[in-house]
C-alpha cells in the first residue's frame, strides 16, 4: 500500500500533522511510540501551551492520547531508519520492512547528543544506526553498541546472537545496568568508559576511550532516540544541524516536509503543534496538485 502521507514522530508536531491529515481525509501512517515523546512526559510543568495552564507533561500527553483515540488515529510502533526519495513517492525502511508514501512529514525532534569524533565520517563504513538493518554484515565479528537509551540493550542482545563478541557502552544512567539486571545477555561485555573517537582506515577498526586502552572492533552501532536528519534522509539540506525549511514547512526535497524541534529553535510544544498543522496542509496541497497533474 502506498500512503498519501507518512509522518515520522509522535511528539506534538507529528500528532498535529496526523490530526490534520485525518481531517482532510488523506491516507496516512504515523510512526512513533505509545509514550509519544520522552521530552514531553518528563516536563514537570508546562505554562505556555494555550488553554492548558500549569499542566504537567504527563497530563498533556494524556490529553493528546484522548484526542487520538477520539479521532481513531493509531501509532505504528516502528522506527524508520532511512527515507529515500524515489521521484513521485518515498520509500521508508524499518529493518527488513519497507513502506511507501507519496509525501513525508519529518517530526523527529532534535538530537541533543553531539556525534562522537569519527561517527559521521565512518557512517556506512563500520558505523550503523540500525542493528536490525545491518546485523547480518557482522556475523562472527566483534562489534560495539554505543547506547543512549534502554532500547539499545535490546539491540545489543539481538546483535549478540550473530556476532563473535558484543560490547555494550552505556552513554546514559540506566537503573537496569546499575542493578545488575539480566536485560543484557551474560556474554555481552559492558564497558563503563566514555568513547572519544571511532577510528579506522577505509573501515572502522577501533574505538578510543577516555581512560582505557582502545578497543579493536569490526563495527559500531550507535543507538540513539533519534537519527540525525542527514542520515535519515540522504540529500536533505541541513542548516546549523536542523532541517532547512521555508514558511510552509517545505524541505529541499519536493514532497518532504518537516516540523517541530527538528527544524530549529525555539523548542516549544505549541510551536511544534502549529508547524505540524502547516506541514500537513502543505502535504495535502502537494497531493492535490500532483493529482491534477496526473489526470
């Protein structure tokens, strides 16, 4: 099935885009998770969202969920790893799964973590952001997982089924790791040190750390909450690490729109929701023009 619109992200921008796509009777798929947005749920108090004075992030999330349920909008709990422009449609990849949509709205939020030195340089040459996509390439080899969230532990377990040796490098404080949880397989070695550089010749062959000696590996999987836009959508214009857009949320790729924190400051829930609406209406206009063109 080819959807009219694929929406990437379940924060305020993505949800607003989905609601407006539904109102305009377009077929769409919304990718995200049931938690909606980690940034939203962690907010202790939100004072500048019109109509909801001094509301907690968790309470605002419940309002969003209620709105989605009333409009019968569901979230597809999958993480899109790559989006390719194919002319008059887009191909979206999630591991071995593939989706198609005529337009795309990027509402992925902003990646706060700076890339490790060498991370972007060796992307596709030993550095990957998707274990389910690239794990078969590292069968019987040594790999490291640099994890920024609890999901990265599951990715490490998946890789461990194929690799000769898997190392896990936590970049966050995890209650699971601190308590000696069995989430990670016993054969996975945890390295509690800060990686400072990913090195190699043509391909990755080692990681350097702040304190310990370098680690010889064949591949590195960097698992973050969101992927940088340039890695997600090859060829898209980036400005100051944000997606470059115009007033109507058009990106540099025809049929691809963006909204919310991923397009720049201010990082505001109400701004994101407004931009999500504009992106959806722009996508609808694009679809209508394409339909007339193809008649």
